[in-house]
């Protein structure tokens, strides 16, 4: 990786810092072009990375794919170079079956199938949205990465509701806890109806999946 200083005047991405980390082999011109292809110009940026290998967590906004399935060679190269850094990674640790079961509840934890690993696709994209929301955004000129154009990436939708859905759910939970009209008899149904526990489960599941891929497989996640 390398430090990128192209945003010193916030001209490339107004909501990003002046300096951020990008793949070492990516030119500043490609960084700028990739930013133009992302919503709000929020290009892929490193948020956490190992000091010894490619295990890392990146974040970005949705691409401007649209109904025409637009492409950006610069954005595709950006994600390709993130995935190619895996060649420098150390071999993933051998997780014993018993330990893997204890921490995950999955007797096959650590296997390719348990983490959704796709051969030849070292960069895992975890799109936090439901697939239906991502597809609907194509009508507004946005969408999600087509793995045909990003062959070294695999895409998983985590089905987490948007901020408005989670906020509404939180407010309903607070109302159930503070309402004088709520009794012990109807409290559990009120909590269930708020869908708060469902949101928490999906968020924790995505967090766990991300951490497991990075820590145990030593792979980058976007």
C-alpha cells in the first residue's frame, strides 16, 4: 500500500481526509477516476490493515453502474490490485475443528464453504444492503459490482436494513421499554414486533463474517 495525497484540497473526495491509503501500484489518475465512479466520490479506502500481509478492511460507497451497466477501468483496476496483494500474505492459520466450532457454531468453520470463499476471487465484497435494495438503486444510476467485470472479487449481500429502518426499529424498542401501558404479558411480542433483534443479528453476522475472513483467511474485505 501507499499514502495518497491527491485529496490535499478535498477536491477528489470532499468527505474523505486529505490523505488515505491505496494500493501501491495504483496511479493518482486512477484514484481520481475511481472516485468519480463512486457515489459521493467515496472511493475504496483502507480502514484497517495488517502490517505484515494483505489482511485488510476497506470501505467505499456504491458504484455508478446504473441500468446501462456502466464500467470504470480505473475502479476495476483498484479492486484488482487490492486482491492481488494477497500474494504477499502468509498462509492462513490452521484452525482446529473443535476451536472453530466453539467460536462459530459451525463444525466446518475455516473451510471455503463456511466463509463463502470463491477460488480465484481473493477480494471479498460484503454489500451490507439487501440485494433488492441494491438492484433498485440501479434505476437511480447506482447499483453494485458486477463480478463479471470484477473477476477477482466475490460479492455477498448482508441484508441489513438502511439507517431509517434501523432507527425506526430502535424507536419502537425504546417505546416498548418505556411505555407505562406495556405489561409483562405483551412485552416480548412488542420487542419482537420492533424487529430490533433481527437487525442486531444481521449486523453481528456481517461483522463476524468480515472479521473471520480477515483474521483467519488473511484476505481483504470491501
